[in-house]
């Protein structure tokens, strides 16, 4: 796990998708790009580890991917929780926004 910070209703983690990850070989051979679903899954899993409990995403409200993420890039994911289980995750690479995802979680994920 990379650098991690936790504050009330917010958590940030940095991580890297290894260039030899099994999801990458078919995703633009020769210039692998991290699939959006893998970016989100890895971010949620690692943020859950930081929080001490899995983040139970029950629905993705919106997902916008602004730029491709290259295999091996260091990604920062910041989860900010709001009322009623709504959360937003900002993904950046070198401080440049690459994705924004809004999720709804189960109550146990944010109590």
C-alpha cells in the first residue's frame, strides 16, 4: 500500500497497477492502459483496507474518466463521504485528475 491519510469523512491512498497485471495484456497491447473498472475496484479495495472494513458499493451514481492511466502509474484516490452513504472518489495521477466516481454505499460502509 502507498501513502495513506485518513480524516473525518475522507481517506486518501496512493497505489500503482503493476504493468504485469492480468487485466492489461488485452487492453491496448504494446501500450497498456488501466481499464476504468480496474481503477475503481483497486481504489475501493485499498481505501477499504485503509478504513479497516470493505467499502460496500451498492451503486455507481456516475463515473467520468478524463484521461487514460498507464500501467505502472502512481494513482492517488481520495474518497469523500457525504450524507446518506453517498461518496465521491477523485482519482489523480501526478495531481492531474483522471477520473471522478460518485457511489452509494451500504450503511455499514460509512458508520
